């Protein structure tokens, strides 16, 4: 079977390039070790230097009938894995991936041992490791509420100086409510009741804190007071597996109180959140009011949970809607709007949709879902497969990759896709004897009758029997759900076939613009400011504005009134900062260009390496013309700021130029005069990467650029080095410049390809106050753009190099009041323009400004939203 072959290849790649690291980096063919790679923030909290991928995929090997490989993997875990590392990890991720992986491995190890052929030496070693880990996680529950801290140090626990954690006050509902399966299984396996007791206490507390009138829970809760921090509610990120574990805890443990709680929540979900085929977040106190206009990819698990519950119609509807989104973008974007446009473009190879596809097929027997699974496998092989594994998608619109393959790809995605197509005889044990955890680990159902030392107290209070016939269904099957009607599921799907292709209304949020100018103009206008002009810097100093160079290549302007030469100069400084905001607001009407793609198509890459590139506001528009394909050559001089001395080398080729020392347009003219058919500008800031900096547009030089006819794209240093390294190794390197990645040649699908790094988009948030204002300027080439950050004591536009052009997400209408602002980005925009970019230009006295988000002054926002302002502030900060 294809999935088995691919799994063998992945295991071999992981063992060769990554082991014993936590994860495989499939583009650069190496292991990801915490602390040795640039921090990715909360994402890295899953990594604990405990060979995460190996543990997380143990039971997958048995499902795929790789019993010998499973036995070898268990020996590796027992020999090499250390759970006593001085590292801070997520309690939630460590529970579902590592504790769940050890328990799933133990469950199948004892099954194999009973069969008498494999694992005869096994003596509960994985269970003992799971117990050791369980005790390491218990200190996280040392709170007044019983809700666990979100993070813990594996070696030092909580709140010790060495622990570097324990000061958090908030956790997500899913983080605290997704423990009962693993902790109860650990108690039932070992007889140590403390684990199940702690997990039950956390669930009891969440249940008691539900909003009583709506029976909904929020996304984030204070672990000490029990107050809801984020009061929006849905079935996606932050809450998802809390609902899942209530129902599955009833299945595994047989406690009716869990089913009663789930039914109560489910009734509220279907009453308020479900808007077939959509699932939209609402406010827990005002459940008739939608909290946001987009959905995240994690809710794709919910149709599968509805199948387990027996409510098949809405499961089919939501699943079909999600499938239509996938068919449009090849993968499910991390978030998408209610009109099915990309909101967050990443796709880290999440398995939730495959999970729901598997359960729908098992419940209906409809071969349609086999076709869905086939599409998923084809897209993975076509767009995500790279030399050393499968790479997450940095942007589903351009096809660019991220050097990331999370452990859940092997633990869940492979497992569900294999089971979808497997016949009963392909699996060496009865899968129906087990329940899947949220990480798809297998726990045996016989645990419900083992070590029942926990008294089953029905702590569900104020439970009302709900009039819902769906609650009668258990273990749904086609005979019950579709009596004498094999086309039932198709009849539900049919009306949704074209739901994603409906046009998006072109309405634009009109933002009320306030003038910040009053009195005399400052001696230096914001539009004229150049960070390399000594005279300008002297004027800024007089106005109380100082310039600071940051390590990440930006320069920061900070203004303090008390440092100004006089009160008049201080006022001039304030007006200067406010004028920068006004300048950027004037630019908001300009259209943002979408990202472009640089695809390496020559041997041995064959189009598998795709780099996201920044566009130019001049030259050939790749979205309107055919892509440009050609071999690359470095220009001489490399900066491209004068007539090329090697025109014969770049003639008919795509010229590589280094950023710096002159304007982008000047570079373009010089390589065009030498006969180049295109140009790629590579950042001169060594180590720069779209992983840590936003993409940007290259602007012109303030003059007519219609004479530039060739396409120009920009790559950060890290991405550009991939092309340069390829030239050093293979000499002849051919690339494709286009608006998005093109399909690869089918004949080359199975060839070897090298790896690359890709880009990401970062969005800046902005806040402003009165006393002290600061402006961050991204240090770029000659004249460039800034995106404004406003903080309680700072005004900070992220700029580029010389000319300060501002790209704020927030602004204020009154320069004399505290700048309290709110950013909104709910407008409908074209799919290709959805990605937020920063526009970066080169040296120019009339800088270009581009907006990452539409903005609105606080006064008008308060008038519109009034008492719901707090909830929408939380929405704007929401992260998966």
C-alpha cells in the first residue's frame, strides 16, 4: 500500500537525518533541537528533547503492521529517551503527544505480547516511563482552581527560580480540559488514582465555570480566579478537544456525567455556533452575536466528533464545505473567512480533516469519502513532498514551504489515511476495541472496568434532559442512519458543491480619517525624512527624537518631550510623529500586491523548492503576464548600481543582484540594459528571513518606471542563499518567476530534490500613547516603508531605510489624548491580496506607504461596538 511505502521512507529519513531530535526539518534534512534553531514561540513548547516524533508515532507503526519496526522503536525509546531535561514544555502538548504516545505504545505492546510473536521481552517499560512523566506533570495542577499551569519545566517543575515558568495566569480551555483520557488511562493501567483525580477536578471546574445562560465556555480562563479572559466561544482553536474529551471520557470510562455535560454543550453549539455549513464563534454572554467572521482549521475535527455522537447531517454538511475549500487551495488554510477566502495562509499539514473523513466513511460506507482521501494523498505528494519528508505549507496560495514537519503528521495524518483505505484484514488487531485520543493514540476500551477506584460522582449540576432525538444515537451505522437510501449523504452534499465559489462582495471598510495637524508645520516633514541624512537626524534630536539601531536590521525612533530643546521643539516632534501616521493613512487606498513565487525547476529540483518572494511595484506584472523562466546569473557589480561589466553572462538570463547602495528601479534598469529577462534582488542583511520579517514590495524611485519591462522579485538573505548554494553545487540553475507555484512535471515527481527554506508573513500590531512615542523603521535599502506600532508609551512605525513611510494598523484622531486604538481586518478582499505584507521601497524623497490592515479611530469603533469592544480586541489578538 502506498501509505506504508511512504511511511517507510519517512522513518528512514527521520532516522538518518533527525534522530534523536524531536522533529525532522524536511527541507534542510536535519533534526530540530530546542535551542539550536531560532525560536518559533509557543510552537516550540511541544519540544522537550525527548525524541517527540519517535514517541508520537509508536502506535502508528503497529496500525501499519510494522511490528518489527515497532519493537525496534520501543527499544530506542527505552534506551535513548530522557524525560528529565531542563526545558519548559507545554503541559497540553506533552500530555497528548508524549504521555499519550507512551500509553498508546504500551497498549499495543501488551496486545502484541499476548499474541505471542512480538514483544515477548516487554515488561511494561513504556508504562513506567509514562508514570514517570505523569508525576512530572502533576506540579502544574498546584493552583487554587485545579486548572493546570500551561507550562512546566520537566526537571524543576513550577515556580522555582530554575524552572523559568509558573508565573502564567491564563490557559486555554482545551489545554486544561484535554487531560482526562491520558491521565485516567495512566491511573487505570497503574492503579495510581491521583492522575485521574487531578484531571477530573480540572474538568469539574471548567463545567462549573460555563456561562449558565448559554452553556458555552470561553477560549481562555484565569487558572487562579476562574474568570474568563477571552469570552468568545467556538469549536476550533482553544476549545476543540475539551468537547471531544467529554464525549470520549464517557466512552472510555463509562461515567454518565461526562455524557450529560457533552450533551448540554452540544445543544448550545448547535443552537448558537452551528450555522450550517459554517461553525462561527460567538460571545458566551451574547451567543446570538458572532465574535468573528472567519474559521480556523482546527474545527475540521468536529464532523468526526459529530459522527461519534451520531448527528450525521451537520457532519456531512460541514465536512463538504471544508472539502470545497481544500479543492480551491489544495490544503485547508490555517484560517479562512465566511466567504471562504484565505485569512491565515499557512498549513502545517494538520490531520483534523483526514480524521473526520475517516469517521464519515466508517459511518456511511460512502465511497465518496475514499475519493476525498485520495485527493488528500495526491495533494500531499504533489505539493508537500520534499527530499527528506513532507514540508508544511508556508502559504497555500503560492505553494511555498516551511522547514517543518510536526510529529502529528506521522501520529495522526498517516494513521487516519491508512485506516481510511485499509481492509479489515490489513490490521492485525480489532481497531474497534480502542478509542482514539485527540492525537490519535489508541487506548483500550477495557480500561472502563479496570482499577475503578475513582468513585463516580455525578458532579453535573442543573442538568436538564434535552429534547433532542440525536442523543439516542450511539455507534452510528449505515443501516440505522440511512434506511433504504444509499444516496442520503449525497443529497446532503449536493447543495454545497458550489458554496466556496460564490463571489465575495467588494465592499470596503471606509475608515474615518482625522487630521492630526494643528498650528504651524514642523521644520521636518515626515514624507521628507531620510534616516541616513545627518541634517534630518540633527533636527530630530532637537525635537527630542533619538535614533536607535536594532539587531534585527531596523532602526527605531523614540521621542521624549523632556529631551527636546524647547517646548516648541517638543510640539514639533509630536506633530512630526503624527504626520507620519497621517502619511500612512493617505496610502491605505493603494492596492497591496500579493506575494510572488520563485520556483527552482532545473535538475535535481524539478519545481519542488518554492520560495515566497516580495513583488515590485514596477516592471512586468506576473499576475497579468505569463511567468518568466530562465537560468540565473550573478551580476557584476553584484549590487547592480552601475552599468554591468558582465552583460554576456546575464544576457537572456535572470540576474541576481544584491540589495543596497542604490534604488531598486536603478538596479532593474541596469540589468535590463544588459539583456536580462528578469531580476531577483537578494537582501544584504545576512541571516534575514521571512520567518522573522514580513515580506515587502519594492517601490520605484519616484520617477516614471514604465521603461522597466522585466519582472523583479525580492528574496530575503536566507531564501536567496538557497539559490546561491544551488549555483555553487550545480552551476546551471533554472528558476520560474510567477504569481504562484506551478504544477511540477509528473514525470519528475519521483526524482530526488534538494531542500530549501521558505518564507512567512508577519503582521505588525500597533498601539500609541501620548507621553513617549517611538517609531520602528525597518532598515532597508534607500527609501523604504514603516509599519506603525502604537504602545502605551510609544509610537513605533516599522520603517525601511531612508524615507519613513508608515503602515499602521491602528491610529488615533486626537494627538493630545492617550492613543488607545483597535485594529479591524474583517473586510472582504481578493484571495491573492489577503496576505498581509509590508511594502519596502528604496531611497526616495516621496516614500511609498502600504497598509497591512484597515484601521478605524477609537471614537468611531466605540460608537459602533460599544460594550463589545473588549471581545473584539481579544479577537484581533487571536492566534492558533
